[in-house]
C-alpha cells in the first residue's frame, strides 16, 4: 500500500475523512505532534493502529474529539471538574483520564475502564474529526518508541506504506505531546507533563499530584509512560545538574569519545552550543535556553536530524523542571532509556 500525501485543504480533508470512515489509517497534524488517526469506535481500525506502529496492546490510546460537548460520546460521565478544565484549557494540549464510555472499545484503553481524551488545538485536526463524524484514536504517527513526528516527512520516514494517507499541515506548533491529567484520582494526578504545565494546572485546580515513573506498561492509564520512549536509534546520554558542572561533563565526555575515534552528536541549547563550539562534534541547536517554547518545538526535529547522521552517541543536557522544561526533561529522560547522569552524586543509571 502506498501512502498518499494529502493537502491541507477541503479536498484533502474530504479524502482523509472518507478513508477514516472506511476503517483506514490517516496521519494528521495537531498542535503537539502528528497523530495517527483511526475511528476510535471501530475495533478493527483501532487494531490497525497497533499493527502499523508495532505498538504493544497494553499501551492505551488517546481519543480526540472536536469539542468539549462531544465528551459524552466517549466517556461514561462528565464530572464537574472535567467540565471546568475543558472550558478553561480546551482546545489545547491537555488529555484527561475519565471513566470509559461503553461505545469505546477496550482495545483503545488497553482493557482499562478509563479513557484518555482531548480536544486538539489545531483547526485542521478538529475539522477532520468533524468531517469524519467519529472520535479519532490518534497516538503519535511513528514507529512505537521512536522519536515523535512533527512534520509529514517524519511520518513517512517511519510509516510509509503502512498507512493510507498523511495530511501535510506543515510543522507542528508545540512539538511535544499533550499533558495527561488523571481525573479519576483525588487529587488529580499529572501522569505525563506536556504543553500545559504543572504550574498552570495547580493555578487552576489547587492540588495536583505527580505520578511516579513506571518501569513497565502493565496497568498504564496513559500512553508515553514507558521508561524508554521517544528514542533515537543512536544511544542518547542525558546529564542532569547545574549548568556549569553539566557543561564541564559534556566537554569532558565529548573529548573522551572523540579521542577514542567515536562520532559524537550534541543536542544543545544555543548557549551550550556556543560554549562547546571548539569541539569537533556534530551539533544540533535547539534555540535559546530562555525560549523553552522554541526548544520544545525544535526538539524532535533536531533529534531526528542528528540521529539520521548516525553518530555513535548523542549527548544532551537537562534544562530543569520549571514550566515547559519539565516536559522537555521528561522526553529526554525517556529517550535516554536509563542513560542519565546525575551530577549531584555522579551516579549513572543504566
């Protein structure tokens, strides 16, 4: 099957909606990353997502609806808190965990009685959902565990020939997946940081708990929680600690690897790249450390570009946990798959 590239115009939307109603898979842009869409209420279409991505059945999917008023179609009940949050933050990069509606196949939720749902903040995505007339299950449109796609070209690099079509809507605006908030717990629990920060959620709701990391997919209420996720083919190492010691570590490790004849890729903010410019390493710049939105937007594209040049390893620095930095740190930590160096105790977790 050859994957069609569809334009982001009425004709492209109509063609995509027709394919989705036939049970086919169509990738489309959201404000976060490109999603791999299928009719969320059709078990066969949902199964096709798992097959195309090579995704384990125990990893649940996020259901996308066009508006807050559509929630009753996919959830068993809409609690007042969900109504409050949806009114304040939807459309937007926030997924809510709510009781599963009976129409939603258990394959979508990995057998759980909760469902992850959001309203995307991308006019094309909402227009596609409306044109299809069905809620869309839509994980990121890439091979399972690989770096998420932020352009149509990224989608084709991973899934060409495995899906029916991709709508080319250009580069995504946010570049990181949605935050996931579990409303079935008290207080609500942030399962995955994303485009809506923990600080924003606490300002709106008061107490919001942070979920601990999971080591396996068993029992996950949300996608994106595995220890290894969003990962490049090359080994990624992440250093965590104050800026100056972290830069010293990056400099020393790069020099050691280069001396051993290994090719080093550096994934750095502009300030770090300038400080290490004298090193003969391949560097992808993410933008200024003062502009976290730019870094988030560039992260996956830069990681894919660096990985395509096949370095022996990639080195990156953690930028902290304030605001959007928490989501960036989460993605880099999972991409490193345990190769995280904490300078406070120089412990390397493998």
